[in-house]
C-alpha cells in the first residue's frame, strides 16, 4: 500500500525538503532554512490577505467570502508559525537544562 503526501501549499510535505540527494548540511543550517522559508510563506499570506482587504474596501473585489478565506488562511498560518516557534523554544530550553 502506497501513501502519497499532501500536494502543494504550506503543508508539511512542502515545509520539509527532500534531503535524500542533498549534500550534508548542519542541523542549524537546516533549521534556519526551515524557519526562514516558513516565515516567508506566512508573510506572503499576510500580504495577500491585506491586498484582498484593500481590494474589498476600494470596491475592486466584490467577493467577501474570498477575502474572509484569505484572512483565515493568514490567521491559521500565523498561529501555526507561533506554535512551531514555541515548541522550538521549549526544546532549546529543555536541552539547556540538561546536565552534562
């Protein structure tokens, strides 16, 4: 039985790059790249949401439901980013509390 991953988007399949054929990099570089890509994607969603709101306010966009969907996507992606950051900080603090 074959299980296929989620398609494109902000899902975990898009967030974690395929490292099978990649050159070896340190975990710090990989985590830094992951967080920078995640922040960039969330920022893009926030920008799209702001543009949709401005379009609705100026009368360019007549579809309120599309604006609301865009706002919710931006909100959920920001909440996801916040939770990932909180878990990373908790993991760092736990490692720092370990006695050697």
